[in-house]
């Protein structure tokens, strides 16, 4: 499983292991990019396999996600407070 490409990264040659390393690393730019892809393209159930509500809240200000998707997540975060 570690060497498979996650479906939400169909256009990049990154493995499951790469995604996990980026998410647990210190590079905020790379982390924001991966998290943005997850929030935009992963199923709702799969989002929670990679991140947490607190991480989404923390990273939201720097995520570059499409406006309609951002609005949905921001609404969800306000409801889940």
C-alpha cells in the first residue's frame, strides 16, 4: 500500500508513503499543497485517513483550494466548532 499512488494525485508520481511523509514533515508549503489536493479530490471518508479536523483548521488560511470547496469546508468547520 505504501508504494501505490493515491487516486487524488492521478497527475503526480507520488506514492502513499510520499503523501504521509509530506503530511508529517516540516515543509508547510508542501503540506498545504497535499492537504489542498486531499480536501478537493479525496472522498470525505478518505480525508480523515490523512488528516484531522484540527490540522485542517490550522492549515486552512494557507490552503489554495477552489472557492466553492473552500466555502464548504469553512462552513463545516464553523458548524463543527
